[in-house]
């Protein structure tokens, strides 16, 4: 029985650690984003040079060259965002810890934003002058803010799910250790440690719920940045409680292994 508990506890320690496992397809999607980001930076530099040349010599030819360079940059920026969205969606799809319902919600948000990118590409193609170039760029910034809001909300929901999963695991092992402790003599100190675990888990659950409520309010119009920061703060509190619960579980396990207090 003691060997079984030790094995379970080792598995629990492995489960509790945050391990990032990225599949090959997600790696490829990330590499596509890195390449698109580099292309976007290069296109931006080319536009800056063309714009500088126009300002130094405002000929129609230099004006047209600057506008075309600007359009190329905007297309490259849209390609970068598209690659990033695809990477994040693939990364979520390949994460077995994320429930299907949340994966579908994230995929829906990604599809919505990809559709917006197609519309923006058409607007970039129609640009004929500097004013239209500026207006389209400002519109892209606005859409990017909306996109980041969706990503922030989705990221928060994933973190909430992971935190709840850790709490569930801790509760399961608390129950396992309590059942073992109740069959031992001199178990008073062990049960005290396990009671502390339950208190920590209760506090963690409350903070996780508060974090989820905050993340659900990461929307526009509103104060998405404030709510996202608020959710992160609650999750940090929950993390502290979960780590405390884990430490007391370790202590209880050691006491059980040596036959009580």
C-alpha cells in the first residue's frame, strides 16, 4: 500500500508541474509566424525609406512609390497577424488540457478575425493616395485592438481551466491521503495538515471563480485591459493558495510514510 501511495504521489508531482508540449504542426505554424513577422519588419523598413525619399523629393513618382511600399507593408502586417492567429489556434487545438467547448470558442474567434483580415486586404488593394493609406492603417490598428481583446479573453479562460484542473487534482490526492491517514494511529497532526489543504483549496476556488468573472468581462466596449489585469491578479492569488496546498500535501505524505506525527 505504501508503494502504491508513493507511486501516486510521484505521478501527482509530475502532473502538477507546468509542462509545455508543442506538436510538430504547432512548431511549423509558429515558424510561419516568425517568417511573416520578419517579412513585415522588412516591408516596414522599405516603406520608411520610400516615404523618406518622397519627403526629400516630392515628385509624383516618389509619391507613387511610397504609396505602393505602404500597401506592401500593410499586406505584410496582415499576413503576420494571420500567421499568428493560425499558430495560436493550432497550439490550442493540440493542447489536450483544453476542453473541446473552449477550443471551439477560440476557433470561432479566430475564424471571425481571419474574415476581418480578408476585408482589410481588399481595402488595402483599393488604396490610391496617402490619405487612404493613413485611414486604412488606423482602421487596422482598431481591428488589432479588437483581436487582442479576443485573445486576452480566450487566454484567460484557458488559464482558468488549467487552474481548476490543478485544484481538482489536489482535491483527489487530499482525499487519498486522508483515507490513508484515518487508518493510522497518531494521525492528529496529519489531519491538521490536510484540513489546511482544504482551506487553501477553498480560497483558491474562490479566486479562480473571480478570475473567470473578470476574464468574461474582457470585451469591447468596456475596460478590457483593466479586467484582464484584474483576472491575472486573482489567478496569482489562486496560484499562491494552490502552492500552499501542495506544500501541506507533501508534509502530510511524509508524515503518513513515517507512520504518523
